[in-house]
C-alpha cells in the first residue's frame, strides 16, 4: 500500500509512513473512481456511438483518456485506475 500512496503516502522519508493513518483512504478511493469513470465513459462512448471512422483516432482518444485518468489519480493513489486499490 505504501508504494501506491504517491506524494500523500510519505512525508520526507520511507521510515515515516502516513498512508491511511491520516484518513487518505477515502481520497484514494474517490480519485480512483473519478479516473476509472473518465476512462470507462470514453471507451463506452466510442463503442456505442461508433466513434470515428478512422481507427487510429479512436485509439488516440482512448490513450488520452487513460493518460488523463492517470494524471488525475497519480498524486494520490499512484494512478492504478482501479477503485479496488482505494478499498484495499
């Protein structure tokens, strides 16, 4: 768990773990849910609305959504894009 806490998990050294001891689990879970929702909603939108006629454009959009989700979640939970990380 300590490796998934990112900048919130440790302050200064590896000998002073603070992951979850100050109530960061709910933040980790919320950020993971937001990142996962963003990524899944873009994928579902492309699948059910047929996306673009060019496959490479769809791949770029999905990759950008995943990158944005990781950038949102990385400082808090390590950017796993999996709400189970915040629960465990």
